[in-house]
C-alpha cells in the first residue's frame, strides 16, 4: 500500500524544541510565590517511628512549614500501599517521613537535617529467601507472610508430570536478575499550583501517568478527581519509572500547596531519584525442563519469584506478564508456571520498559542454550526445533497463523542468523578463542504479548478536531515520553485525513480534556493509542466526505482525500479541496471533530490457568550479540548487536530504529554493567558515578532489522517496538559471553567480578 | 414533569469564589517576567498619519519596546476592519497608533506621552446625516459612500402600498436612540504568554468570545489557529462588549509577547475601556404606518439607520435582527422595512445585550402608544387588537401556534395588566396629575427571535465525561459571563444523568479543548449550549444504562436513573447504583464520555425579503413601568417595573430573576440616564462620574413574572431571558413618562433636559 506518511521517516514533531533547549521540563517551571519542598527520608530499612520533632526545622528562617502524616487531609495511603508521608513504620530507606517547605530549595535542604525522628529499629528482610523464611518479620501486617497481595499468577497447560515422563532428559536450572535503575536523564520534578477557587489544584510535572497521579492526589487531599488537574510537562525519559514516585511527590506537593495556598515545587536530586523511585524487579527463576534427545521440549515447570521491595508495587502486574512469557516463544505442550512476589525492606521494583520480560527472556534463553549444550545442538537448532510457528498455540493456547496471529519466528531466525553469519562465526570463535581475549556470539529470541492484554482492561480515547483555518488539534490520554508518540499519532491522523502533517497541533496530556486513557505503558502508544486516533480521524473524514458529497452532488462513498484534494474515484475531475470543505462544513454547522474510544475488550482468559486470549496479538524478536571478553580483567566489550523486530507495519522506520538503538543500550547495561547494590537495606550506588550505565564509548555497532507482518489488529497494521527492543539483547549478550568464555553466568549482570569468578558468586549485598 | 434540578433555584455554582473575592479576573493574572503594555491613542477623529516617532519613548528607562504598524508580523487588519495598530489613517479617537511595552505599567503610561505622532487632519462626519450627505468625506475607501459593508437588510411582506390605501389614517414618526456604554464592572484585561516552544501563544483574559479572539490573534501573528490558545478568565461582565476590544487588545499583547519573548499584559483603565470598546448602536427609525379607525394596522413602512462609528462593527448583524423586529410582535399584513448602517468618525457601535432590539422596541412601542393616542384608544387596547396570536404569522411569515411556535402574548398582556392594575392606574394618574410631581404608567411588549437564527449559522458543542471516581467534567465552547451558564448547564447535565450536581466540575473555556462553538451571544447559553449538553449527557446516560443492563441482565430501555439509583421500571427491585455502573464500565472498557454538537441548521430564509424561518422559535415579554416625574427638575424616578417573560421552561427561577433584575436596571439606564455624548468626534463622558448609570439608590421595585410555555425546541423546553429582560423596560418607561407628562420624548434617554425641554431638543453633540 502506498502511503504519504505511514512508513515514512518523518522527523519527530517535537524535536526542534528539544534540540534547541526550548522545551520546558518540570524543573523549568516557575510560578509566582512558588515554594520549594524537600523530603526527610527514613534512616532505617525497617523501623517503627516513635516521634517526629519538626520544631527546630520550623524555626529556621525561610521555612514555611514542615509537614508530617498528621497534616494529610485525605488518605495517607496511596496506590500500592505507598504513603504520602510515612507515619507508623518505615519499610525501606526511601520512605518519606516529613516534608520541609521553604522559600528556597537550599533552605529546605538544610532544614530537613533539623527534623528529628525517633525510630525503634525492627528486624528486617533483604532477600527473597529471608522474606520467605518461616520466622521472617512481617513487613505489611495485612499481607499473607511477606507475599505481595495479588502477586500470585499461574499458567497451566497440558499435564506437566506426563510431559516429564515422556522426556529423555530432565534439566534443572536457577537464574536471577538484579535491581536496575531507569536512569532517565531528567530526575523527578513536580509543581502543584492551588487555584484561588476553593478546592482545585493543578499538577504540572515530569509525570508518565497523569490519570493515576490525578486519582492519588485526589485521594491524598480527600477531594474528587475532577478537582485535580494534571498537565504533563515535557518528559526527559521515564521508561516506566515516573509512576509511583511521581504519584507520591505530586501528592506531597499538592498537600503542601493546599495547606500553604501557594505553588509548591519538588525537584529530586539524582540521589533522591535513585533512592525513591521504582527499579526493575529482581526475579529468580527455578526451571525444570523435560527434553527429548532430538531436542523437543516435552514439559516445563517453573517457579518465578519477584523481589518487590517495601511496597506493593507493580509485581501483581509484572508477574501476570511473566506467567505468560516465562517459558518463551516455544511449542511446549505441558507447562506449569507459578509466579509470585515478596516484600523486602529494600528499594522497590516497579514498571520498567519490558515489564518482567527482560528477566524472563534472560532466564529462558539462557536455559535454551544450556539445553542445546546438554544435547550437543547449536543454539539456532534448539530454537528452530521448538520455536512457535503457524498452526501452533501459545502457552496460553492462543492459535497462531495462518489466518490467526502471525508467527514469523522461524523466518526471522533464518534471516538474522544468515545476515550475522551466526553459525559460521560460532564455529570459528570456538576454534580461535585461545588467547585471553575471547570472542563469542549469542542468540536470543522472544515473543511479546501486545498491549495490556489480560493484565488489565486496555482502552484509550482520542480527539481529532479541525479548526476553522484547517489546522487540526489532536489529543490523547497517553503521554509523549520521548518515544515518538506525538510523531506517530500525527502521521496516522494526517494519513487518515489525507492532509499535510503541518496542520497538526498536539498538546501535552491534560486530564481535564480527555477521558482517562489508562497509563502510557505496555508499548500501547502506537498500537492502542494510534488505533483510537484512526477511529477519531475516520469519523472526521466521514464528515468531510459527507459535506464534500453535498458540494459535488455525488455519493460520499465514491470520494477519496489525497494531498488535501477530495475527488470522485468514478470521475476524478469532480473535485474540491480540504479547505473548501472545511469552510463549507463550518457554514452549514457540521462539527469536524470526533472523540473516539478504542478497547479490545476484556480478555477471554481463565485467570486460574491463564489459558485463553492473553493478548490480542503478539510481536516477535530475534537478537544476535557479538562480544569480546577480556578474561584477565573480566571486561566485556559488546561488539555488535543485530536486532530484528516484527512491528506489523513500520509507521516511522527512523523512529523505530531510535527505539531499538536505545533499547539495545539499555539492555547492554542490564546485561553487563548495572546493578543497584543493596546491603542491609542500604543502597551502595546512589549516583551515576557508582551506578554504571553504558556511555557513548560502550555502545556497540547496531544493526536494526525491521520486520513487517500482516497483522490487522493495530492502526494501519502497526504493532509495537518500545519494550521489545530492550527485552532480548541482555539474554543474547549473556549467551555470547558463555560462548566466549565457556562459563555460564546465571546471575545478571555479567560484570567484571562474575566474568572473572564465575556464576557461583552470590548476589552482591545478599547476606549468608 | 417532576425534576430534581430543573425548575430548582439552586445557587450559582461559581458564586462562592466570586463573593469571597477569590475568583481570578484578567487583571489578577501574573506571570514570571511579565511586561505591561499601554496604547497610544489617536488625537483626531479623522486624520492621516504622517509620521510616528517612538525614539524618545524608547529611551525612557524601563521601556522594552514601542510597537507600531510596521512591527505586526501578520495581518494588521482584523475582523470588522479594526487594526492591531493603525498605520494609514485614524478613523476615530479610540484608534491605537502605537503600543508601549515596559517593565511597569506606570512607565508604559508615562512613556506613551513621549510617542510623537504627526497627523494631517481630514474632514470628518459625526452624525448619520453628515455621513449620508452627498459630498461627505469617505471614511473607508473600499465602502459604498459611508454605508457599512453588508449592513443593508430588508423585510418585505405583502404589499405596503395596498396596505396604506386600505388605511383610515397614516401616521409618520421618527425615533432615535443613543450610544450606550456596557459599563461592565471589570474593564478589559488580557495577558499573552508566549510558549518557549516555537510559535505558540496562550491568551488569558476577560474575553467573551475566545474563538474569535483566537482567529484574529492568529491572523495578526500570521500563524494558524492551533498555534493560539485562548483561555477565558473569570469575567466581570461583558454584555456583548468584550468582543472587538478583547480581540484588538489580545492581538496587541500577542504581537508584543511574540516579539519580546515575554508575557505581556494589557489592562485598560475605565477611560480607555469607555474610549476603545464598542457601544450600543444609536438607531434612527422613520416609521410610516397605516391604521384603520378600529385600531387595526394595515401597513408599516420603516427606514432604520444605525450609526456604526469608525469601523465595520456588528451593524451587519444587529441590522439583520432589526429587520425582523422593527415592526414589533404585531399582525401587520403589509410590511416594508429597510435597515442599513453608516460609518461616522465616532466611537463605534457593536454587540450589546439586546443587539438592536432595545432600540427597535423603544421605537415601535412608542409608536404604538402614539397610534393609540391618535385613535383615542388605550395602550392595552391597541396592543390587544394587533398582538400576534396563535394562527397568525410573524413578520417573516413564520406560523405561530397551536402546533407551531407558542404565541402567549395576549394572555401575558392580560395577566400583567391585571396584576399591575394598569388601566385603573392609568386613568387615576391622568386625573390626579395636577402638581409638579406627575405619575405615569406605561406598557411595552416584545417578541424576540431565539438564538442566532438567520443572522449566522448557529451551532455549538459540549463534552460530558465521567471520571473514575464518578465526578463529571463538562466542557462547553460558550463562556460563563456571569449570566449563570455554568449553573444552568450543570443543572441540565445532573438532571439528565440523574446524578448529584456536586459531582460536576466545569472549567472555563479553553480553545484547545472543545470545538469552536461560536460566540456566547444571542441568549444562546441555555437554549443552544444547554441543548448540546443534553445531547452529550444523553449519550453518556445511554452508555450507563447499557452497562447497567448487562449488570442487571435486563433491557437497558426499561432502566431509569434517579438520584444515582438505576432501576428497572418493570421491576424496581432490580437496581444498582451510579457508582457501581461507573466502576463496571471502567472495568470493561466502556468510555463514559461524549462530545455532542447541536445545530438547528441553516435557516430557510429568503435573504432579499427576510421571509421564511428567521428563527427556530421566539420568546415573548410584557413590561409595565410606573414613574414619577418631577416636572420642575426633569428628574424621573422609576417607581416600579413589572416584567413578564416567556422562558419556555424555567431551568433556574432565581437565576432568571437575577437576569431580569439586571436587565431592568440596564434598561432603566438607557431609558432615563445614559448617553455617551460625542462632540466633534470626542467623547464628553469617559468615566462613570460623568456617564451616569443607575445606582442602588435608583433601582425601582421590581416584580418578575416567569411565564412557562410548551416549546419543544430547547433543552427541557428552556428558552432564554438574558437579552429579553433588558430590551423592553426602556420603552415602557418612556411610555410611562409620556403618560405622566403628556409630552412624548422620541430621543433616548429621557434625561433631565429632554423631560424639561421636550423632544425637539437635538441630540447632544450633534452639530447644526
């Protein structure tokens, strides 16, 4: 199909303001009479608060007020059990116990040291094993032991015992992952501006999910949602992270603004951001797999445990996704997967780009390589034998194409391994790796359920509105996080309406304008949000054609719009222009605007077994990584990553490449560098000098292969690539390292120590 | 019909913020780095600009820049021929020739005196006669003489010559009205805030018609409409006035903000407001009427001339309305009405509450009394004989009820004259008026076309959106001007949804949110805007019932919502609650929001004769005024006004009373006090010390009679009262004065001089 904007690498619509430094981020916002607030954090990972004495701090000149739990007008408990300010007991060192509000941020910073908090330290748990020990101290009184509420999910397909009985070999392995920081370039920043009108407040800031912030701020104030307006400012990265922290900070700022009657700003330092915000959950996978000698998997039994940290963060959702994806994109006839999460007195896990799949893929793709080793097969062969293909069903028993969900994995495996010369290089490196610098090449594959699926109801709206001068305002409830959502939506609307993209104006999310479209997560932007955009644009286009039909005295169904020209397909001379129709519509009172709503509906899924329609469709990916390992220093150089992704239709190929480049580098960090090290509940690396993320010097050569498939679900057939791009490379890198060194590391990251000392090294900061 | 909110006197939803002084008006707004601008006004009513020297002003410390016509980046000519800054020649003394932008308003004020403008004065015209003189200097080169473009409208019904031939008596009379100031309590204030992002600007301010401001600001900047956002701040009165002036000031502030890159505020002083903003047009009516001896009118021929002032203001629209209403609500079989407007080098006429009808009603209702006098009939009798009634057709030949548009005038005449004891008092005063203080009682009636009718396409949208916590955001493109629009719309939405009004939140108009709903004029708020609200709420209610039907396993058509309870009419035990349905809808992905659009469509009207459907419906009014005239001082005391209005359904009786109270007092000002006196193009009364409006001490006893009629057009049968309430009382007061004194004043206002010296006094400020 020939398109004018779809499949075109149009520049990002918001790129100019960003590269010129003109974009306003949360920290740039200023309001008349604005105050600054800073949080007093806990000094203990687990302790009862006996007393908070704010009197000394309040006396410091410039301090306006110091808030504690007793000042919260509404509910102090927010989504996930977080508190606006912790009053009873602290559960991790990022808990905020008081908020100092001052005329100047430096005064607020200084004054918080004068807040005296008396604690009674409590025994604490820092690891999964400690949390599950029989006599473990309980972190949340209402929970069942230290198991996170609603975090248990199972997938049961076939009969796993029968599957093991059929097997020639049984293999058991354990894999573990680490706390990973989002490391967005812009730390959290929010400003709450009280209205002079009674009981109305506006929150501006670096917020990923304005609607959840709205609800929680309303709760904290004891107001209703419509009294709270959340307007997103330009986001300097979020990756899932500006969620709980943005919610808590917004609630603190809102309460302070309400009580002082003045705008209140909170901007986190890098250390505070790393302390207070969510991380990628550490996961532990215990696999038992049955395999035939020919490589066919007969059964997989898996216990997956997420380390949640101090609060009921997103583990209930990440675990559901893990239950579907833990056994990979393989034709396993008998599956039993059990996933749950535990509380620990540590920093907490939450949403992070991939949402448990990078952990699952590292584990199952390491396992696949280990099965291949056991059977003497190569990594490609074991995957070719077991890969899901048309005619198969997913672990949830969803049928795959032809005529159903596309399943291009085998073809992608072939294309990527051929392009990377995978088998030849693998063989060659095995032979030539005689010196201290060893080369390796690794493979990993994945499929990913698109959108929220059975995790939660997936639905979002869009508004498309043509103005009198032909310019077009488009509005979504989803946020531009730097991923290119505004660009892709603008392309989609311009394509559908047959108009120039220059006409489109796309303001940031404002919760008073558009219905709650859910969070901007799960790679929903293009696929779900874009679909709503198509629907709204189609409705407006229908109105345009209706009016044009009246003008041209012909049936609207025979009219098309192309390059702002509207003409009859049966008589192309019969034509008019977009602007003429806009003016005519206005003169006869036709509204050229529409509000759409798209939802795939409630997933038809048995939640006890997770059998049924887990997701409306899936995307597929294949990654090959090449590494050089210095076995004398343990340093891993990632030389090249080739990343192939099935995106349905590539709405904007350059934007997709941008997503994949970023995804690879983020995965590289998880694979070889990054770990939030926690020791006795305290984080050892609270800034980017100690917490190492890849720099420009570390970035490998990257080859992005965009795969298009014929999938009718999304807008113009588009699916997603935001999360897929970052979920596979760490697994491929780990497999490449194992290939290079001959030693398998089963705990991420594959950092210097583990490469040197091997996989038996216990996790950093884990006692015993 | 029993309602929970309709027909209830609920308090205004925005009353608290207003009475506590917390509401933010345009003048209250502050932004970081804000500059202040003031305009350099013309020194001549008509002159060519030879040179503008800004150099001295620019050197004054604190002055940031001084703008003239050469600085306007886009079109300097705005709607109606107004200029952002006048460059070629000034046409009245309110023309702005330069804009001084400074750090402080006092500096800007001082600096504008240093701007040196060299003029070549031109011959000027100040009156209708001067404008129409054969050798009159032409004000606008493009116009036909001094006739305002598009201002000519005719109504032709029957054969007026045949009608005169049938008549027993022919009566000819001329009536004139004056320039009237809106005198809103809050003078104009706007702030333009440039976005750090390239080419986007937000205008906040005291703006009646945000969408027209948006379009004109975009033109002035040479941008498209979507690059301009207009957000209405709380309005301290407008009455039609904050339209052209708000447009011009917004364009000036926007250009200054764009060029300086900083927020720019313009707040007018009272003098500037009275100088620069529009007024109620002076009209001259030349009537020729044929009457039978029994009182029946056989024909009316009318020439109506509006004095427009320096620019092509709203005369083209007010004149169209005048063409329909000039002959009153009477069964006149033969009509020929011609209306046009002329330019003069004076302050300009524009929209003002009533929009030409107060002028028409003063004229035709004076005429009716004069006809009665000629025939020896009383004022009630002449109206009873000629009043339109069911079975008649309007001057536009629209049929009146039964089964068509209600026509309750005869009944209202009876009710009001009985309640006021009109005939008895009239007789009594005629007998007892022997001293210098004379009492009089007068009657006036009217009908009024509802909405824009054939004047322009009438259409507006509404958005109703239920949030997750059950609160409801409602959005309109129409503005709350103090008239109670937000209250009435909230009542309508709460009634339709069957929910508590407390759930509703209603933000001010923001042009990025809602499609252009046209101007908030023509008493459209309840009738047109409210209808759009009903439509949106009905759509949302349909979704609620659909979900409830699924929950209760019954047909949604048998469900009703009352007091947030949803139950089956066939089995009332089968029920659920609003909140349960909201939560369910959310869980299954049903969007509880709707965007509606209401338009009565293009009026089916012959624009040469104005025969056809001039308006979708009409409202009717009857007013009786009682006065005491001190014939030694000329002072008129308005003792009591009884005002009856057909509102269809009274959505909020107290709000209607509020409207009528204000309308009566405004009409009292026009009737006996107010006149913007213009002498040789200069205004003599530029502040409220000289321009007298009624004070609390002047206000008469007021009796408001709310009349309900069965009219299906508007929401819940509601029509309008905003303008009707102010269009009739001046006529009734003038008739009462004539009754008291026995002398008829045919030029408004009936001020001290005219009451003392009689109607032959020429208009103040008119030469010769």
